[in-house]
């Protein structure tokens, strides 16, 4: 039996969905790992002895390890009186044939 136009369209849409998901999903997974890292970093006992510049460097290094396009200006480290807050805002461009999707992420943590 020959497939009808609806079946062909459904199959085509499924292929497009899988293709787009395969391109986007890795960024969401890496951002989730990055978010967990930032949360753990703010809860660590030894961060009180580190300067904001040292913490920023650690965050940037982890982002680089994960392959995330985070720049120094994207990382805000604020701390006073034993409380620490880290906020990161970055855009990850994902290339598709003929189109670029810009994913905006804003992981943060702190007290």
C-alpha cells in the first residue's frame, strides 16, 4: 500500500522535529549542568575565602569545559557578609541550515 499525503507530511514533520531537537537539546542539558555547578559553588564553604575575580574565573572555566559561550562580562558575582550570589546571562547561537536560533540562558544561584 502506497503512503498518502498525510502520512508523508507526518513523517516529514517527525523528521524535522527530531532534527531540531537533536540540535537544541545538548545546549539545554549543558545549561542544566552549568546551573547545578553554579548552585553548588555558591553553597560551598570555601567560597568565603575567594575573591569575586577568582569565583568568576572558576565559573568561566566550567562554562568553557561544557562548551558554553560565556564571556567574562556575562558573569556577575556579588558577595557581602557571608552571602554570595552568582548570576550568568548568555546567548548560545545554534546553527541550522538557513537559520540561526539564539537560545537565551540565565543560570543563577545564591543567597
